[in-house]
C-alpha cells in the first residue's frame, strides 16, 4: 500500500511539472496590502 501512495505522489509531481511547462506556473494569490496608519484627526492652531 505504501508503494502505491509513493507512486501516486510521484505521478502528481510529474503532472504538476507538465502543467507548469505547458500552461505556465500556477498563479499565486495576491498578497493583502499592509495597512498604513493615517493621522486624520483635525489639527488645531493653524
């Protein structure tokens, strides 16, 4: 049974490489922007 699991894992790796070669790498999810603190309080004493 362990042999079958190893063979399936190797087959999956080969298929992934083949798909990458034919269609390009899988798109990476967009990174979420880092929030930047903004001081939007009204200023006094112009």
